[in-house]
């Protein structure tokens, strides 16, 4: 039935309200709905071809109301009926924190972002942003450097990355399983100014909290702040110099007590009740083995960001089945993690 739902969405652009009315009225039979769609709207739309084209591009779809659709996003005002994805959304990706800020981020902003986001990422909290230049790009890269998952929500079609400046590193991170790309727009749709505020509601909607690094008085980041507050999400802002135009927006959020001051990653984690996760991670590191098979496998990661399972088996001085079994046990213990495509990294 997905192909008929997707074809209907392509033809008449299903809003959440229209989606629910049709779903209820036709008992979720989207083939019947498709038959009722005005003929002119169906011109050049082939349900089978739509499905095949998405499969050829390795694009997954998450449908509002289905079990695998992100619950936090489903509960916002006007969630996307269809969320297109390159990569995969997993339950372990949540809770997540979104990071937004100025495209012309200052040196102070860069230092604050690197320090705060690194600490959050090291606690295995997914970082979500909009892959714009400046703060967004830096947030994604910091997450990747700290071997945690990051999601980028696009303001254009799911099949290409905008701005093009970010294409090379983002495609590499995607191919390595470190970056998931999301969009509510069909392949081929070009970026448009009005799409970016729409994108921001997805960025904040997927997150338990939003962190604003820098925002001028009329910054687009303040739109994200408003959306986060409307969605009943926690909002954090980095305090800035009172004479800096770059911090005028964030300082006003703090002065009006709409946001909480962000001074460190651990402070944010603690206020969100995620500090336990961080403490457990630190405890695990203190208890790392010093002898035995596990210790020798951990040594392989000493100067490596990640290793493919085949490379681990090749380098390890053990039978392949021993290495594989031990690696699985180490993942359960939290000492290593599978970052996608059978690549492993040390936590």
C-alpha cells in the first residue's frame, strides 16, 4: 500500500490533517484513495515507478502513524506525513539534541560549540542540525569526530546536499554510516528560502532539547528557538558579550528567561537527566580490561578512528570466530560501537 500512499502524496501533497481524514475515511486503504484522486493530478505519476525510483536511490520513507516513525516528531504541530531518509533512523538514536547557530559563527562561538558539543557527543547523544554553513556544519563535524551519530535535516530534496560546499565531507560521512540525511522533500526538489523555517521544525521536533550557539537580533536561529519552545522542548543558549551583535538574540532569550544558559556539555546533560548515561560511559572506560582477548582487541583501536570488522579479524592474533564473538561482547559492554557498515570505533 505504500506505493499508493506515496503516489497520493506526490499528487496532492498530503498535509497531516488531510492525511488523517483520508486515512480514516478509507480505512487506511490508499489504493482506494489513489483511485479517487482527480485524474489531472495523477498525470505522469506511476505508483510502481515512484517506489522503484526511491529504492534505486536507497531512500527510505518513514510514514506518519507507523511504528518506525520517530515518536517525538509525530507529536509536533504539522509533522511531515512522509519523512525521506538516506541512512536509517533507529531507536538508539534518541534522545538527541539539536544544535543551531549563526552561519557567520565567531571564534568565540566556535570555541563554545566545540567544547559543549564534544562533551555531549562523548556521551553518545545524537546531534541534529540543518547542515547549513557555520554552526550547523561545525556541530555535525564535531559529532563525527567524537564517533557519535549525527542527523542532518535538509531544506531541499533528499537526493542532494545543499549547500554544495558541504557535499564532499557529508557524502563521505554518510557512506561511513556516521551521518543520516533527512528531508520532507522529494528527490530533485531545489532549495528555496521558505523551506528552511519548515526544516527547522523537524530539527527541533526530533530533539529533546535545542542548543543555540549564537544568534543575532534577527537571526534565523531565533525561529528555531520559537519552534522548540512551541514544541515544549528545553532550550539552551550560550551567553555572549553584551556588545556583540552576534549574541544579541541569544542574550535576549536568556534575559527573557526563555532559554537556560549553556555553560558546558555536562551541565546540559545533567539538566536533561542524561548525566547518568555520561557517568556510566566514564565508569566503563575506567574498567577497561588490561589483559586478555578484549584488551588486545582494544589495542587495535589505539591509533585508529574506526576499523572494519574484516580488518579487525585480519589484525587480531586469534581465530576469526573468537574475535567476532569477543567484539560482540565488547559492544554489549559499551567499549566499542558499530558505527555502520560493519565499521567499529572505540567508545
